[in-house]
C-alpha cells in the first residue's frame, strides 16, 4: 500500500514538474531585427520616397507585441497588401512593419508585385517614419 501511494505521489509530482517547465511561447513573436539608426540614415538622403504628410499614429498606444504593432501600423498603410513583415530594434525600441503584395506563380516561386510600404513606430505606438518603395 505504501509503495503504491509513493508511486502515485511520484507520478503526480513528475507531471506537475513537467507542466511547470512547459511555458507557452509567445504567439507570432519570431522577429527579425534591424537598425533604426541605419535605416533612418539611408532615408535622409532624399533619394527615397518618405511620407510628407502628417502621421495618423500621433497618440500614445503602447505596443505590447508583434500583433499589436501590425494592427497599429495598419492605420498608416496606404497601399494594397496581402503580407506583412515585422522587425524590432531593441536598442532603439523601434518597430518596422513592412506591407507587401506577394504573388505566387504557377512554378511555385514567390515574388513581390507593386509597391511596398514600411511604417516605423516607437514602443509607444507613435509613428516616426513611413517609407514607400517598389
């Protein structure tokens, strides 16, 4: 009786330890990094099309995760898109969301078509820069 009780207790304890060690990974949080400082320096040379208009995201709305960043950046998007790419600069605490139009050809290759747009926001959700490209 004592052996079976100890066996059951050990089994329950091992299940509890396994459950504690299995922490959930954040959903959709595998981000590529970038350097906001380097990007901003590139776009200051006036050879790129930078948004000349007032930004939409001018009020504080903290970005908690990748999904929040995409939803917030959508406010600034002015192109047709069917895909996004998300990047984060931990040194500058800045997000870059790229909006793209992706096409799949019959041979299985993937390419972008048309314009793309990059929205740069700080962690407070305030837009800092918008860049257009092809």
